[in-house]
C-alpha cells in the first residue's frame, strides 16, 4: 500500500475539492449552538465530520441588529471544537452590511472558518468584490461558496464556477421561482415540483454542469417540508442520482441524517468499489478483470470516488479501505 489511490488516479482529472455532503444552516442563537453541539456528537459517532454548520447572517440577523449578530457568529466560530467545520453566510454584496460582515467575520474568525457563503451572486463582479473584501480583512485564502438565485445568474453559472476562489455553488430555489413573476407556479418550490418544472430543473442542471466542469461542488437547494422525512430523502436521492449534486442544504436537524443516507453510496456499491480498488492496487494499477468486466484507471477513478464519498458520509468501510484515510 505504498501508493495512495488519490495520488495515482485523480491527478489532472481530480474531482476537485472534497466537502461533506450536508451543509446545515442555522441563524438563531440557540439553534446555532445546538447545531455545533450536534456536529461534534456526530463527528464522534462517525469518526469524521459529516456535515458543515453554516452560521447565518443573511436570514438570521434582525434588521438593525446586523453588527451584533455578526459578533455572535464570530464568538461561536472561535469557541467551536477544534475539529468543527464552521462557515458563515454573510449578507449579499449589495446589502449595507456586506462590507462590515466581511471585515469583522473574516477579519476576526477567518482562521477558524472553512468558507464564507455569499448569497444572491449575480456575476463574476460580485465574486471579485467579495474576494477584495477578504483581502482587506486579512483572509485572502478563505474559500467562497456562492448562491445563485436568479435566471440571469444561472446564465452566468459557468463563468462563476470558473473563478479560482469559488469552491461550491448552491441554488436558491425560492428566490429563483419568485424571480419569474408568477411564470413558475408555487409548486415549483415544493419538494416534488422542483424536480418536475422544466425551468427549475434546467437551472439545477446548469449549475451542476458548471461545477463539474471546473472541479467545484454543486450544492442542492433546501426542502422546506422539514417535518417530512420522505420528502427530504426523495429530494436528496434525486439530486444525487439524477442531477449530479454531491452536497445538499439542511435547514432542520431532522434533515441531516436522511441527506447523509440518501447521498451515501449503497452497501453493495461500497463492497464492489472496495474489491476493485484492492485488486487494482495488487495489480499495480494495471487493467484487471472483475466479475467478467474489464477495469482500468478510468473506472478505478470512479470506484475510488465511491470510497471517498462513503468515507465522507460516515459509511462503514472494509479495514483495508479505512487504512487509506488514516495514512492520507
């Protein structure tokens, strides 16, 4: 096991950054604290951090209390467990509090954050403004996650995904639907309608395609029916298996486990991938035959990515596959 599969297989065709498949948003103080506690508990349970906690300033801050709310999320980020993955969603670039958010949050807590989420991004110019704000705050290397929420922004998805600072793109389904002035019915925001209305599906596919073209992570939108486990599970499965999304938003703790389970490889997929990677390693990555099928580095790459996704979702791996993550 002298050569790691990631070093052999990914290289120039790497799938880009690897992120937890669930991004959990919370903006109310008691819920933010509980979210961080839950993250720590589930990290202990699974042996890896299986979801990000994004502390929300855009929807969480009361009008007129933006500065106080920013200080609260700074305090929470700085006090979080050393293994925690904490991010912050700031206000949009055209909001009066944007510059102050970036200066205080990135300036004081940038070293503890995994990324900053910028909502309502319309163009590369918005990203450039956010990048400049990070530079002024002394956090020039902090990644940006962005949220596309309008038809015009969808049109620019490939340009946005190409920006070197962008790590992930999310889709704001509710703002996207409302931006159509009634041309898309309200059902287009529902857990089922967002997978059937052509304009909504087209937007999701455009974002996912743009992300994969540049090695970025497409993050699927919210399901507002947070008490309906069937709805969140169905949405996560369809987002992953039909639309190419590798990450999804949670807005309630009850949604986290269904997202993890829906986006995780199935047990038989993990077993098959483990067998193929082990055989490939034994063959020094030369072509092999497995159950009557030829496999080479192209398929090895796919099956290694299955193993990585299983690890990120806390699935049980064979001992020889677990060892790769202990060594790397």
